[in-house]
C-alpha cells in the first residue's frame, strides 16, 4: 500500500505534464498556421497588385507599339514622298544636262568647218580606196539623236527581261515576255496595253518555236526572232497577220563561234533591230571583242553587208539603230546610270567624237532591250520588268 501511492502520484504527474505538452504543441501549431495564413494573405494581395501593374504595363506597351507603328507609317510615307521628289529632281537634272551640254573649247563655226572638211576627206579616202560610196544612203533619213527628252513608265510585267515594241506601220503593240518563250502578246494600241491588267486584253500569238534572248523585232507586220539550235543560229520570220511561218535562214555565225552580243545580257546571241532603213542584226564572235553590225534583207533574210563597229562588247547592256547609226548603251554590273558610250554610223557621217553624250534617267536595273520606233521617234525599253518609253529629240547628220 505504501509503494502504490508514490506510483499513482507519479502517474498523475506524468499525465498532467503530457496534457500540458500536448496543449503547448497545439498552441504552437495554431500559431504557425495563423502565420502561414497571414503570409498567404500578403502574397495574394501582392499578386493582385502585380497583376494589376502588369495589365497596366501591357496596356501602356500596346499603346506605345501602336504609336510606333503610326510613326513608322508616317515615316515611310515621308520617305516614299522624298524618294519621288528625289527621282523628279534627278530627271530634271538629267534633262538640264542633256539640254545644256558642255561648251566646246573652239568656236562652233570653226568646228563645223573642221568637221565638214574631215568628213569630205573620209569620203575622198574611201573613193581612192576603190569604194563607190560605202553603204548606199537613204537620203530621207538624216537624223541623229541630240537628247533624251522625256521618260514615261507605262506598267510592269512579270519577267525581269523581255522585249516590247510597236510596229511602225500600225498601232499594234507586241510584248515578248521572257527570254525563251513562244507566245507573243498583241495589243491594239499603247493605250489599250497600258490600261490592261497584265496581258488580259491581248491577243496571244503562238510562234512555231522558242525565241532566244531579247533580240526580237517587229517590222512591216512580221516578227523576226532568233532560234538557237545545237549547231546553228536561225533567224525566223513569222507573219503576224496570217499566223504562218514566212521564212527562216541560218545566221552566218556558228553557235560555237558566237558570244553574247552584250556582256550584261548574256541571253541574247543576236539582237535584231529595225529603223528607217530596214532590218539590222547586231552580234559578236569569239574572234572579235567588239560588236558587229549586219544589214539584212527583210524579205529574203540575206545578209547584204557587214561592219565591225569597234564598240566593245564588255559592259554593254543593249543597243538600238536609228537612221543607220548604232547607239550602244553601257552600264556596270552593279546597275548605275546607263549611257550611250559608243556610236557607229554606216555612212561615216557620225563619229564618237561628234555624237552627243546621252545619259538615260536613273531607273531600276539594266535595260534588257531597247527598240526604236522611227514613226514616233521613241524607244521602247524593258528595264527589270518595267516597260518604259523614251522620247527622243533629233537633229540632222552632217552629210556631204
């Protein structure tokens, strides 16, 4: 009995202490949970504040980007307007340059006398050498280009290279789109062509074979183009009215011996051209570094006469013939200002020294083709897909 009492007292003491510790643990846990709840409440408030600030920042950013886009659009319009004004100023400067050439160092009258004597001396030498009079002149054709008076861009086509021209005896316009195609697009007039979206209002004409390069020509109702075969070059004459093959002839230069007539347009092996005197062909061979000229009979396609123009093929982009005078246009591989840098006249009435310096207005790239219309005194040009008209001012050759 005496030993049981202390045991009971110890047991009661242990239970009392355990209840005390349990209550303390519960109080501790409750305090910790309350602290966690307070922190979660603070975190929730901070999250709401951050979300509100983020939405506000997003709204401000969107408004700022919208303002930047508006400023960008305004700046782009200003730059485009500036570009248009710069192009206009450049064209006006080109016009002023052509209208106000550099003054000669000698008196003009003295110069005309000297040139007249020089031309007469060349004719005398030619006659002493056994030539009757070189190529027979067409007396009604004595024009030479004095300046490029105006430029007009009509529209843009799909291919960066091609040829377009107008038959001098009709109002019809013909478009050769590309460098190796077989479909020509015929329009009733320049106005109909310029107002037509693409080739929608055209009459397609299917040729019997592919043309090669951009050296096609239209003369007196016939299309003339070059077909490049494995061993030979053929000149094809096609009747545009009847839709029939009129004639063909082998060009007297073998494929293995020919070079591109212009180094900047390597697709063109032979460039056919028409002017007041008829049909011409420009070509280059491996034996010569200069461009050659041939007079062709438009009926039989025979070669009547040939000349070495002494105009370099290197850096040439195109050429055209006006009144028996060849104008070769040069540029650089990185396109800049095209200019007539070499002139050759079959009658020796014009030399490079006597010819006026001709610069074309600044454009888009390189001329793929230049075709002269003798009735309108205009050049039909293809420049990186842009179809352009150049209006020419003419003067008279010094004939003897």
